[in-house]
């Protein structure tokens, strides 16, 4: 139970609230007026009784200090995500709020910060950067530094979801034809399996079953500067086995005949150095244009086309030929059918058009026989 006593200080008399925390250690806090000390003591007593107590002194740690502890403890972050988190915190969060005590940050402070970065960052980037602060604050609540997170009811800029517009068959064919011969099988493979770029880059011979005509995706390439390293797939659902059509199988067989694999079994390598593929080198940077970007331009495709568009193309082919949502989900390795519908739902036949087709087919015979229609109308 908290109690109040007077203490003499150089400026006169102050009032000190004293109590014992759950750890048994005595704590105190001084106030200028007795009413403030009483109010604080009642709140401490209430929090201790209901189990919502947090040490008032714990929230004095600076945000950037606790934020770095949080960042380094995130074992689930992939290498690329970890770099993204570090950059976002260092560039966008710490300059604004990093020197504030974590317990002093209010929801209004967070809202002002969001409004400020929204002036210079895209809505999706703002949302992602805010999620890192929300994660830090949630961890601070769990650690007992603050009683509640200030990241509640924060208004974020609306993220306009870009509707997927898949490439046409003719465009994909033109892209493959325009690519150097060494890369054509890779493009054919991506278009024929819906593989993510790094999944395709990391395919090894032992993952391709030529007899059963299928390929297994259970890892992806995590390479920088051609160094061969592996990492788990994007999610657990990304582990999947995908059927291979005759065209992809033949292209793979021809590619392997011309480019035998080494001991690691990697199918796709750079033509000269024989290194693992790097996504950045496919697109290039600045004036140095990568092989994929060159092929896309030669095929008359816009510069925003990426290897991921071949994944969208694969999904659109399945949908166009009557594949169910669950089939598309399984082939693409989506976590849920909702994710599949959210991305490709607009590609499935319109419900109104389906209704017309059903009625047209069901009533076709009646339309052929005018007499039957008149009999039906008379009855």
C-alpha cells in the first residue's frame, strides 16, 4: 500500500509517495502538492490490486535504446527484412522520437509523427514503418515498461491496392524470345510454375522429378554477390509441389544438357562466372541495365515489369482455365484462400455473367421451340 510523507528539500517542503513493487523493492516519487501525491498513490494502489501495475520509473528508458534491444531480438526477421527494419528505425523513427523517454510518448505524438512521414513516404511505407513502432511499444507493455501502448486508433494513410493486370500469352512469349538464350529456360520455368524469383533461382536438380513431372519448392536462394546460401521459404504454406507441363520439362532437359550442374545441383547460374543468380543483377541499377530489363524493353514491355509478373501470369492461366480458388492457392503457396482472392479475385468470371450463362444454357431448348414458350406462358 502506498503512503505519503513530507520531505524537506532546498526549495521547501515536498510530498513523497512511497510503496513496494511486486518485486518487494521500495520505490518512491515526490510531488510539489499533497493532492498530486495522493492521486498518484491511489493509482498505484489500484494498479497493484488489479494486477496492472508498471514501475513509473521503467518508462524512462529512451525509445532508441529500447528500440535497438527490440530490433536485435527479432529472430523471425529474414536478412532482407532485418535490413529494412534497421533502416526504417534509423532514418524515419529515431530522428523524431528516438530521444524521448518511452513512457512519455502519447498517441498524439505518434499521430503527429505519422502525419510528418506521410508527407515524404508512400502510404505503404508509412504503414510498414509505423508497424515497427507498434511492435516496439507492444514489447514495452509486455516487459512492464509502460502500462499501455500509445499505438491505438492511429490514422494511417490509405494504401491503394494495385489491381494485378497479368501479361498476355503473346507478351510472355515475346519476353522469352527477347531474352538471351541462357535465360530463356528460367523465364519459361517461372511462367510455367508460378515460382517466386528466389524460389526459381534456388531450384536444384534433386527438386525436379522428371518421372512424376513435378517440382518441389521447399527453400529459396538467399544470395548476395553470387554466394550460394539457402533460407526457408516465405511461409510454411510456400512449401509445395507443382506439376510441370511438357514444355517446361523439355526446356529444363535441354538447358541441363547444355549447362551441366556442379556438385550443389543448382540449375540456373550466370552464363560467364557460373554463380548463383542475384535479383538485383536481373534488373540493374542506374545506367547499368540488367538482362531481364533489357529483354523486357526489347519485347516492348514497360520498365515496371518484373519476374513476379510471370507468377501473376501463371495464376491468370489457371483461373482462365477454370481452376478453383483452392487450387490456385495451393499452386502459388499462399497462406490462405483469402490471400488468393484478395490478389486475383477480380480475374475470376463475374457472377452476373455466370448467371447469364447458366440461364442461357438451361433455357436454350425452350428458346428453340416457340410453341413451348407460349404454352408455358398460358399456364
